C-alpha cells in the first residue's frame, strides 16, 4: 500500500506541474504580436509590447521556480529526506507536539532559504527592470524575518491545535477544528489591519479634504457607515496600486494605497471604493468566509479519515507512523480535491466581482470604475487577454475586458 501511495504522490506532483505549465503555454500562445482591436485605445504599441514582455519574463521565471520546487520535493522523496528529518526530530525530543513543530519548522524554513535567491531575483531584478520595485534591501530582510516570526506563531499554533484535536477528541476532530479555525478566521478578518498590517506598513488616517469629503458623501448616500479610512504606504515596496476593505461590524476599514491616490482622480477612487462597499452590501465577506469554512470542513473530514492509515507515513519512508508525516503525505495527495474546490471558489469570486461592479454602476460610477481599472491595469502591465482556460482556473476576478463589457451592458 505504501508503495502505491508513494508513486501516486510522485504522479500527482508531476501532473500538477505539467498541467500548470500547459496553462502557461496556452496563455503565451494567446498573445497577439500587435495590439488587438479590443485593446486599441487602452494600450499603445509601446506599452503593449512592454506588457507582453513582462508576461513572458514572469512565465519563464515561474517555470524555473516551480521546476526547482518540484525537483526539491522529488529529491526528498527519492533520497529519503523526509524519513531522515523524521528520525532527526525523534532523536531531539520524545514529545510528539514538539516533533511536529520541529519537522514542519525545518521544512518550511529550509525551503524558504533554498528559494531565497529566486525571491531576491524576482524583486530586485524582474520588478526593478519593469519599474515596479521600490523595496530596499533592509525592508526585504525585515519583511522576511517578520514573516518567519508570524508564520511560526500562527502556523505553529494551528498545527498544534489540529494535532491536539486529533489525538484528544477522536471522532469529533473535524467538527472541533472547523469550529476553531472558523473563530480564528473571524478574528483575523476583524483585526488583520490592526494587528498584522502595522508590522509591515504604516497606516495613516485619510486627511480632511476633497477626497475624504467625496468618500464620506458617497458612503452616506449608499447607506454605509464608514469612519475608518486609511492610507497605506504601499509605495515603500512597489509602484503598483490597490485598495481593499477589511474588518467586520464596527471594525471595518477602507485601506487605500498611496500609489492609488497618486494615479487616480477623486471620482475614480470613489468608484473603486463603491466597488469595495458593494462587496460589503452583498455580504460577500460573510459568504466568502462560509465558503472557506466549507472547504476547510471537506479537507478536515478527509484528513480525519486518512490519518487512520499508517501507510501515509510509510509512503514517505517513516519507520514509525507519526501525525506530522501522515499530515505531509495527505497534503501532497490532496491536490485533486484542492483543484476542484479552487475552481468553485474562483467561480463564486468572479460572480461577486460582477455584483460589486454593478453596485458601483447603480450609483452612476460605472464609467469611472472602468476608467480606474483601465489606468491601473495599464500601469501594472496586466495581461488583458489571457487564455479563457487560464482565467477559469487561476483568476479570482474576471478579466478587465469582461468587467468592462458587463458594466457597459447594464441598464441605464
């Protein structure tokens, strides 16, 4: 049985890699050497060529990095690396919980360190070449250290909680873990901008003036109580712009990137915020959390069933079954289910984006929203005509042209 699982893991890793690269190939083949008719008036020839070059460079780089990741995993499997690490943590401590923390801590940190040259190249070579990077080396290093610390605390805490629930609660395992992760998700949704964001960025309340007056006027018109509007210093890392909505209830906040304010007019920024408020009005945050919990429930139910088979650990070379080795094997085997749930999640997400766009258009901001999206897409060198299959599998948002067409077809 363990041999079957071992080869199944290898097959799934290779199939995932080859299918993902096939999608990249389709995406590149969908490119046109000159500006397509649909993009005339959006991209000029020079900017269009630059966007295509950006896509090609990133696709080639993605091939190298993902191939590197696959080679590392296959090398660990073929060379018994996971079994060696398992034996090492067993020699360090007799405590099963500490073994789990050590095992995944070493794996996670080791992989990140081995991938560090690619991360540096992506930030300081590719993004720099195309004029996006604003990250200083010190900022990069501090971000990495903070990321490791936060990942260790949150990831380690969740790992221990899941292991405790499996060991201590038996058949109630998945119910307890779903409930626990649900509460954690609500907590993070409410306090992400209060607890996590300030560790990486500076949040400044939006000053009184034309923009704040326009935002508050629209919020009142839309029946949306909003007092927390913040500017985030996104320009310390990139020239790319964004805006997002965070929190629930009284903790809800609108976050504007400083680059967004520099790139868009007041009306266009209000249109972008109207889109974000549309998500709140349509209860997309809540429905997204529910969908996430359903996905988590499915995964945990399968995990609870799979952990009963000692062959999972043996498939990775373990002499003695363990929670952490079985969990790792399960994660490698879970990809087909993850693929299906990802398709469903992306489909719901794209539908939500159309609804939020329609909300903005209902208040007469459809044209301003399109103009804002056009400006941001061109500045970010976005690929405006990706292959339809690539969109269906990878995109959580409709393409710009799809959104533009949908807004233009709305009545009124």
